[in-house]
């Protein structure tokens, strides 16, 4: 079976991106894991998409990732366009799905506080009752 991409090259590019991401954090996130600009504060997705780069880093990066993740559900509510207030402890299709992946891939590196946030969002991903914003794959009859 032939591959459509070179896995080693893809992994090398990913690791380079992770390294660059870790070096660019100064000015975006403080040592406590708080965003210094609005995009790096909950409920925005930048907080979440940066976490794999941190979990793949050194111990200090992993500790920062845990502080960022642990604080995600505690962030203050913010107004968002015409959609009302948003906050981190709310299902988000992107954020919650990425957190489910983070729990699977990096759960062993998470502190209990960070793991609690990841588990909360992961439970949201797999529910199918009204309001979950996920596709309902259950057959209800015709």
C-alpha cells in the first residue's frame, strides 16, 4: 500500500511548527497560563489549538499547558457579536473535540485540574441530547 504523503516529513514539519509555537508564546500567554491578548483567553480556540505544541515540549511547557487547560472553564464570560455571552465551560464544536483528542493523547501528562476540564468537554462531545450541537446519528424512524 503506497502512502499519499511522507510520514517522516510530515512529522518533521509538525515538530518544527510545535517548536516555533513554543518560542512565540512570550507576549501571548503569561507564566500562569493567562492570555495576554483576547484571542488567548477562553472561550477562544487559540487557547486550545496551542496545547499539543506545549504538551510535546519540555516539562515547563507541559506545566504551562496544564495551567492553560485547567483555567479554560473558569474564564470570564465575554460578549460575542450577536450571539450573546460565551465562556469556556460551554460546548464548542472545535474546542470540545480538540479537548477529547488532548485527553486521549496527553491525558497521562495532565494534572487533575486540567484533566477535569478535558473530561468535561469530552463528555459534551459524545452526548446526543438536544442542545449538544453534535450530529444526531440515532435512527428515530420515519
